[in-house]
């Protein structure tokens, strides 16, 4: 459904998807070389869902996210350098090295924070929507979450609150069919997560997550509904991650068949947008130009991150509290 | 160009691993992903693959040794 | 004649005045428009939009409060009963306490959580917890335990104006107590203890609702010529260690009265800190008077055995006054 995207949006969509893809490829390489500590969870394969959704949001709309975090602030327009520096734990990181991969946040683009505890941000997203409503603002909050999160208590409480108070929140599930190694068919009591919407008085929509245009169209509709004061929506994007749950240094957990992975790769979200781009005048050239620019951007982000310093010991206590004078 | 063979973290909480046995030796040519050694950790025992293709330049850890995550186990000369 | 109002009336006034002063302040909680809780009547003045009744969804509305606080509002959440906070522990810890640090200071979380610690009234164990120790050990969240109407109003106002998340735990044994509360606007800054009674022979640090029995114990001790200095700690995080240590330098002996369970109580933290900072000043070990490490039983005959009494506190004071190394070793 990329035809629903105006040409300018389509091009920006291609750019953001390429940013996610190249950024993530670089993260995989750097993590395997020990340059990025801790766990990283890669979004390759899910670019269509994230970019399509973010492009349906305004600059001052909010997003919240998950441990599979990098794509979300990138999709919302965050600069790559501070994100990469944060992954490396540098003081120039967007969170000053305090959060790392699973807690990226860029308040300048409305990214309120990725969170590592599954489901934990869903009530927070309701709160951002509540805040917008109390301030009579037209802002909306889009909450990214996975399939596993839809089974947590926090999910049900948050959606019920959003439903009773008609909060301007779009709950968007990136259903990639697995929560770590557990397939959704063994964890979710209903066939589609979207059916849970009716339990909370909101519309539930299923979209093809590999088609950025389809996701864009669904989120545009949900955002309009929210801004009109008609309340929240639940959107389930059927998508897939090509990589493991987390980068595990090659450890093979063997719970997905090669055939399944290959089948999903045949509908690569970037290829779907590119196919639409090349139909436009100069489309192929624009694609190549974007790819060149993105590679330079990512390389520059890595350079910036590698050349940045780690935080000093004196920064350990920074930002624990807003007001000073606390503690022994 | 030399590339390090690092002991990766196969899951949250993994702190170290034991090199059970080396499958390859210094001087061997390997392709990216070829099994280099068997590693035993608290949670799993599995093969560690070559990070890139090339010739094994050195192996720094003996069979039976337990080393922390991130340790350089050896190096490969990349073509 | 200075006016006297109850602790709960003081809490109501604090919320009312702050909501009238700053339109970003709003209240959320279960049944708070009813006469059951201290928000009763607020909706008439500030509108129902700012006095939100929630369903039984602690994780939901605690997290929502954090999200609202991160995006420009200043919520007060009435948890009603302290034991219910456990239903939202992940939101308290992973979100409220940690959000600011995790994002490197890009936002602050100006939210106040209030809850009543109910015990002594046959509520049984699930409803009778005093959970401040569980929050004291989570960096990033502030914890206050005002014990008088004056402190309750002033500290709740300070908490609402504070840009950090604050848990205000209100000992219900103090809820109906009355005291002098000025009518004009005043704030009691967080992080300051208060000498409720000056003395020279022993320092008794009182936590939360231990204040009542501690003052009565001090009265009884005075009849026997023992001068006890009573410090109401008022604020657990940040805690005014300086005031406690200054007092111990004067009296050389310390008893801590704390209605939490003994293990990992606020009293434990105070005792360890004073031992580290002022060991040379002490003439006797620090003694804690707490609730024993058993659940609060339902039967009044058993529950009353748990409670802090002037007798137990007085006994602890006599113990530290009589203490001598030779006696301890025999």
C-alpha cells in the first residue's frame, strides 16, 4: 500500500528504513567485536513497521518502546551519532551513557524512552496521553510493544485505562511471532493480538508489517481518531525479525526453521518501498543517493562514538535526582 | 589485517566460558562461520565460529582454560 | 489561639492549596471522590478532570502518573493503602525511580505517591505493611514519613513542588491526631529531621508513627530523671544523618524506634550509619525498637504484642543507659 504515501513521505520512509538497516548492521559488527557491551536486540526485518508508524506522527508526538529499541528513535528522526555513542556507553551518548541499548531516549524528537522490562512502558504511554489530554494538547503517544508484552498485566491495565479515559494513545504491536524463543501460538490465548482491543473498548486493526505504506495508513487513521478525542487504538503489525532475539555471538537456539526465515526474507520491507520508489521519476537515482548518504551518516556516527570519551567517575551520581543534597 | 577471535556473550548473565577443545590449528585456513572450538558455559555448550575468513595466526588460550567474556582467544589474518 | 486540625485535614489542605496554586497538579486514585479518602470535596473546587477516579489498576495508574509527570504534569497518586503498592512495584522501581537516571537527565519525574500504613486495627497481614524500607533502597525515589499534622502539610507541599518522585507514607496511627497547623502557605523542606523534644541523656530517633509512643516514653523517663532527646526523622530519603549524629555526639547513646519489621528497617540503616560515623562517641550499642519479624496477625490479642509501646521504648533506653562492657561480657 505504498501508493498511499505521498512521494515526499515515501522518500523519507526509504531514508529512515535504510538508516535502521545500516545502523543495525553496524551494531551487529561492533557488538561482535566487543565494542558495544551488554545485550543488543536487532530490528532488521521490522523496518517497515517502525518507519511507517513514525512517519504518521508529528514531531511533537511521543513514542515509547521496548528492548528492541534502536529502530524506534531512528524512525522518529533522532540523530545517529548520540545513539551510537550511547550504545558504546560514552558520555556523549543520548542518555550520557547511563542507559545503553535498551533504554535509548531522545526527548528532542518525542522519544520518551525504550524500556527493558517487557510491558513496563505501556502504562507510561497512557500517562503521556493523559498529560496531553489534561493540557488540551493535540499530541498523541504511540507505544511500540511486542507480542510477548500483550500477555503482561501492565498491558491490560494500560489499555483499560486508555479505553475508559479515551486517551490519545496508539498501541502498536510489532508481532514478530516470537517472544524470545516462545512462539505466539503457544503464548497468546487468541489468534491475533488485535482481538484484544475489543476487551478495552477500542478498535483493533491487523496490518501487514512488512508494508510500510499499510502501517502508515493504519497509524494515520489511529492518530486522527486520537486527535479528534475519540480515544485509543490497537494496531497489530504482522512482522518478523531476521536475527536472533538478541545478538548471542552465533549461538544457535534453533527454534525457527530456515524455511520460515527465508519465506519472510522474500518480502523484505526495504525492497517493497524501493519497488515503489523506482516507479517514480528519478526514483532509482534517489534510492542510490539515499543509500550513499545513509552509509556516510552511519560511518560518521561510528566515528563520533568511537572518538568520544567514557563518562568520568564524577558523573556516576549525575541526574539521580533533580534536586541535590541527597544521600550520605 | 589481524582480527581478534573473542569469547562472545551467549546470553545475559554469562560471565565466562571454558574452551573444551580446539577444532583448528595455527596456519589453518577458515571461512567465516567455520567452527573453531567447542565452548562450554553455565547455560550452553556450543561451537564458536570464525568471525571472518582467513588464516589462523595465533591461538592464545589452551584447551580446558576458563576465560571471561570478551577475552581474546586468538587471531585470524584476514585476506 | 492557634488553630488545631487533624493530620488528614492537613493532608487535604496541602493537596487543595497546591492544586489551586499550580494547574499542573492533579490527583488520581481509587474512590477518591468518595468520603472514604482525604480528597473528598476537591473535585468541587478544581473540577473532576483533575480528580481522577481510577479502576483497580495500580500498575496501570502508577505508570500513567510517571508518563504524565515526564510530559509536563505534576500528579499526586493516592495509593490509599500502603500494601497495595506491591501491585505496581515494577512501575515504582523501573519507571518512577529510574527514568531520569536512565535517560541521562532528559526529563524529571515530579510525581507524589501517598499511601496510608494501616496497622493496629485488625486489618490482617496483607493490609498491614509498612513498606518504606523497600523504597529506601531504590536510588532515585524519595521517601518521607511525616508524623504530625504540621509536618504532614508542610512536607506534602514540599513533595508536590519537588521535581523528583516522592513516596509519602502516612502512618494511620497518626491520621486522627491533632496539632497546630498555620493557615498561611508554608513548606517543610524534605531531608530535614526535627528535634521534637530536647534532652541530654539519650537520643531516641523516631520513625513515622513511633513518635506517639516515643514522646510518651520520654515523659515517663523524665519522671525518673532521665532526659531523652527525641528526633523525628520525618524524611528517610534524603535522611538528615547530620542531625542524628550531632545529637549522638551530645548524648552518647542512641535508640531508634521504628514500626517497620526489624530486618532491614529504617532503624537498621540508621544504626549502621551512626556506628560508622560516630562509633567513638557511643557509650553503648545502638538499640532498635521495631515490630518483630513476623506477619501482623489478625487477632487483636496477638496484634497488640507487635506494636511499639512507651514501655518497650523506655526499656530500650534503660538498657543503653545501664550498658557497660563488663555487663555485656558476663
